[in-house]
C-alpha cells in the first residue's frame, strides 16, 4: 500500500467529552437558571433534532462549569444572559472565561475525567445515508448516537452548500473500509478491499487509551482527541488497478458536546474527497499499474507520489484549519442557536492591524522568532500557539468575507488550491492580491 497523504489537525481541533452522570434533561429539570437560558436558545431553533443537540450540549457544559465554580456563581452567570448572543460576553464578565478559555478548560476536563482503564470493547455500528458510525456503549446510549446520525446528515448537506461542493458519485464509490474493531492490528485494508458504499467512516472511541490502541502511530496525543486521516490506496501486486480512497474521522467521543468538533473533522474529510484533483484517476491508476507490471515495485512507488502530491489539499495548514473552523461555526444547530460570537471576535479586541493575520498565514506557517519559540518550549509563553489560533480564526472570518463578496465559481476555485503558498492562485482567482483583500476585510470588520 502506498499512502499518498495523511493529514492530522494543526492544533486547534478540540474534542470535548462530558457525559458521565445525569442526562441533559435531568440536569435541566434540577436547574431553573439553566432551564431558562436553554429556553432562550431553543427559540432560535426549528427542529426537534436541533433542540436535542443543544440541550445535550448545555447539559454537558453545565457540569464543566460546576467543576470550576460554585453553583451560586454559575446560576448568577446564567441569569445574566438576556439573549443567546450574551452567552460568552457575560461568561467573561461573571466567570472571567472567554470562548478560548472555555474550550481549553473543556479539553483539560476531558483528559482528567475519562477512564482510560475501561476495558469495554462492545462495538456497535450505526449507518446513515452518508456515514457509517462505529461506537461503543461504555459511555453513550443509542439516543445520543441516533441524534448524532441526524446531526451529521444535516451538517453534511449544509457543508456541501457552504463549500460549493458538487457531487461526484464515482469518487464516493471509491471509499474503502479500513476499521475493524476486533482486529489485532490498529487498522487494516484487506485484499481485495471492502467498499463503504460511498459512506464516510466515523470512529468514536470511549477514551484516549482505546484511541491510541487503534492508532498508535498517529499524531494524536494527550492534548488532542480528534483527527481526520486520509490516504490514497493501490495494491497493484494484488491486481488492484484502481486508486481507492481511505477516509476516517476518528475521535475520543463523549456525547453531544463533541458534535461540533466532529463537524470540524468532517470538513477536512469533505475537502479531501471532493477537492482532491482526482478527475483523471482511472487513467492515472491504469498508467501506474502498467509501470508496476513493466518496471517493478520501486519504479511504481517512485511514480506514485510525484503524481499525486500536488492533487491533494492540505498543503497549507492554516488554510485547511480555517476551512474546518469556518465550516464548524457556520453549520449545525450551534450556528443557528445564536450563542457563538462572530469569528472575527475570536481574534481578539485589537483589530486595527487584523490584516496581518491573513498575510502571515498565506504560506501556511508562521515564523515566530527564536526567542519566542524558546519561551514557548519552556512554558514561559503561549505566544506561538496563540498566534496560530488567532491566524486560523482570522482566515476563517476572511473566508466568510470572500464568500459574501465573490461568486460560487471563485470560491470553488479557491477551495481547489493545493499550493502551500496561496499568493499566486489568489491573485489569479480574485484579480487582486491577498494583501489588498485582507485590508478590505480588515476595514469592514473594524467598521462593525
């Protein structure tokens, strides 16, 4: 097997797990302040499925707050929220947590609370029109999984519209299965490979220990719990003449609070499937197979990677993460609930030179300087990580600005770019430089 691309998150994928204990309805029934807040938020939603997800998320989030503050202080915070948009504004005022702090605290809560000694491997499968979901019953009931299926389907169609994705049935037909819960190997692809019937694999692990048992060589460690893995696959020695696609969204899962972060990983998966330049896949597969037949394995391997490395998105990590965050915050009931602050607010309060975040992310990386990096490594400063996150949020809002002011064709061309440096492609697509567009975007957000 030749792996053409394997992509993990840059550092902003956050997985949140708070289940353990009462279900969300019971939590709401015991807390009138939370129930009042929840009722305010539900006014913005129109479907029972949306309401179930938001209720579940707030029930889980409530337990996080109670591990850090007194019930009285938490209730006072809830009572201060007059409308959903006040949620994170008043959290800063009453609890001294902003949006980013909330996510980091949630991550620490997950790492400390999950029982990594659990031996439950009771794997189940739930299938929807576009997904096959693998999960265990150790911490989740079937109601959560059923609602997850409904949620993923809704987000799938919303993301396809947001990312200007056109369906290519033949591409989806190439998706293969690579997760076998009972296998002694972390993952495997049998020969001939099984197809998923066009469904994306969603792998939900009950804790980090189980995750790392299946993916021991991935870049998932104790600081992250979600990843999208994809690769191109061909095994010509077994007469497989096609190039097949292997896509897995894998996550340590804890119920409703994890839903939007699955959406983040799903955006990575959709961009890989639909924006990899695979239109000539069959012709290239046949040509590579012929190289294998006539020149041998080494010549085949040497031809495979150069052929495909520039056809696959993900070369610009900042851009890739911006797309995933833009998608996560712009789809699903979390977006419709009204509680998420505008993306540009997540950059910070000092936005006078906000265009610098766009310009410094153009090449996909940021030069932090030696002293700043040393301080970060020694734990003295969080500067580099903070700047990366702000740059990603800025690019996510920049994408929204471009989407509002450009044609669908232009946005599709932008999402198709596979170069690490976006400068030339951007100029070609939009007829102006990234710097010019960034200044226009900065001017707009500073007026609002």
